[in-house]
């Protein structure tokens, strides 16, 4: 299956407010492919995270200024920290 970075399509969107992600174990790769969108828009992120990827996803999100707001089963709600 061919995959492409979401950042390659970011010019098609004026603003991204919410991202819902369920990528069956490819959370880190998907997040890496949307760094520009995350940085520019600071969308609310709802990510289904496999247990084996939790610490890596948490680290990525913290490095990009996000905090975990809620976790329910494998669904994780992150929002940008406002200083």
C-alpha cells in the first residue's frame, strides 16, 4: 500500500482543528508525517495508540507541546499546552 505524508497535503487546508487517528500500530510514522500541521495548527488530537507505542507517542506529543487530557482504552485525547 502506498502512503504519503499528510503534510504534503497541508496546503489544501486553511486550518486543521481536529485529527482522529487510528493507524493500527503506525502512530509514530503518521505523526512524523504531519509535524507541520501539528506545529502550525495545534489541533486537538484523538489517537488510538497500541500499548507498545504509548511511551513513544507520549514523548512525541510532549516534544510538540501537547499534554494527555484523557485516556479511554486505546483512545488518547491530546491538546496543545497553552502557556
